[in-house]
């Protein structure tokens, strides 16, 4: 007895189902040996939590609203496949090393070009500042030591005259005056001139440098020609006022004006071993000091601490004019 024949349409349905099953089996068989995805395809697929990300990669940024919207619109067209083991790429987790460079030592000396540039910067004169002529003086009788007219020599009266401005009125002091752009935070007056220029001017009027302060093996105060300092400025009414520099400096213990005059210690010189260039130590800002420094051009002949917590002197605020007030400084050596 022959089996009943299937209708033609059922026959084609059976063939279609068999073909689909065979195609699925073929695709499943081809999966393990599939060609690895290209880098572009890999970035578009969803990463598996089991795949460790390279340590050097940055944390992924959250997608923008436009990216989320675009992903939703194309969700039906994307064919998401089940996760299968991927062939291991030996370069996937490798760290790319930067090009080998010679390590720079922390204490490495700058090259010769940088050292020369630094030396040139220290040799440059201070920028011209419009502070006006010295108060109460006939400029025609003075010899200017700078093109911008900041430091003068009075040969007749053997004085050194300079102009500056008030830079501090209420602070512990390490110096009375500093070169502009150096230590204004711990001085009362700043002068746009190097300390070496004052040293030269004092020599020209007959002052003699002694020795800077010494601490080892024991304390020896600075020595040299005694220097009296006068300050002049204009008050609110335009009248020229005058005072001893000591009246702008207060003893932190007694609350009275400082008593001592300065001495011409003369600072020190040091040579840069890399360039052979010689420097005057006081050019770092230690022009007229009230704390003892071996680098001071003018220093006090008494022991005065340079420790921040134990400074002996402070600005005498009540006696000092407003910040920025132009000031004339007069250095008068006490000559024999």
C-alpha cells in the first residue's frame, strides 16, 4: 500500500524548513573558525564584561543623546549574535612603550645656553621707573649712575642719593630697602637698581667695605664704614618731609624706633662653576638689611635674627606714608 502523497504546497514547505535547518547548522559550524573582527568592527560591538580592558585606556565616556537616539532607530536592523569565544590576539593587551629617551636627572645642570641666558638676565639693569628727581636736591650738581636716573653721587657732600617707593607698611622686616622685584614682602622701600651699583657709589664717595657677618665658629658682626640713612617724601599737602630711616623701623620688643646705624659690610661674590660668571650676592635683594645676612651690602653691627619666627624688627606703620609713595633715600658715610 503506497503512502499518501503530500500536497505540493506542503512539499515545498518541508524543503524550506530543511534548508533553513541546514543553513543554521552550517553557520554554527563556521562560528569557531570565524575571521577575527577588524578594529572598526570591534569598536562597534558590545564588549563582554569578561574581557579585561587594557589598563592604559581611559574610562569610556557616556554616550550622548544623539548617539542613544541613533542606536534605538537602528536596533531592528542590527543582528545581535550570541557571545562566542574570540581568538586570542597576543597584541590585544600589550602595552605600547613610548620611545626610549634619556632620563633627565633632577639635579642635572642646565645646558650652557640656559646658563648664559640666566647670566645675561642678572646683568640687565632694572627697568626704568618714573619716580621723579630726588627731593630737595639740585640734580645738576649730582652725577647719575644710571640712564634712568635712580642712583646719583653727590661728590661735594660725599653722599649717595637714590629714589624708590614704599612697598610695605605692616610686616616683620628682614631689610629696610631691597632692589625692585626681589624681596618687597619683607622690606619697607624698593629701589629699581642693583645693589652692586650702590656698592660702587659708596666707594666713589669714600666709604670702605669691611666684612660681612660671620656665624661660624662664632658670631662676628658685620663691619665697615658706618652709614647714616635719611628718607624724604611728600605728604598729602605736597610738603617735603624728612626722617631718619630708623624711624620707619620698630623694635618688636620695645616698640621703639631702631637705634643703630648700618655698616658697609660689602656683601660677597660667588662664581658659577658652570659658566665662570661672577655674581654679587646682594643683587639677590639684600640691599639694606636689618637681619644679619652674609650677602647684605649694608648690615647692622648687632646680632639680629633672620628666622621668620624670631625677627627683631617690624615696619613702624604709623610713621610710613602710603604704599607707592615716591621716596628719596640718602646714604651718608661717616668718614674720618
